[in-house]
C-alpha cells in the first residue's frame, strides 16, 4: 500500500524557496573582506589583473624563446602551448602570492 505524499505548508514553502537557498550556498565563496588588491599609484588594483598581466608577459616571453631556439617549428600547436604555459604561470603566481 502506497501512502500518498501530503503537501504541507512547510513542503510547499521549501520547494518554492529551494532555488534561493541553493544560490546562497553557491555564493558562499564570497567574503566580506573583499577581493585581494594592492595599492599602485594611489589606486587599488585587483590581484587577478596583475597575475593576468604576468601570464601574458610570460606567454610573450615563451614565444620569443621558442622562436629564438627554433623550437616553434617543431611544436604542432604552438599557440596553445605558449598560452598554457602563461596560464600555468599566472595561476602559480596567484596561488603563491594570495594563497588558497
């Protein structure tokens, strides 16, 4: 014998508010202390911007190094290799500077 589910006020309210509760759980990573930033020329710049700039400069430097050593002709996907190296360096700088 199957007992039918009786909709109570609590169950109806919970099902209507469950997307709101889920969004609060997903936004838990945001904190009140703000994003990591640093003062540069009197203004505050976010840390991700500096790490992205370091990654871009690394990508350009790796590309110049590959062309100078003639390794660029041997790489089948040179753009993806250089971009991946720049991304790895940018993420390592973020991890080492700002921590987990």
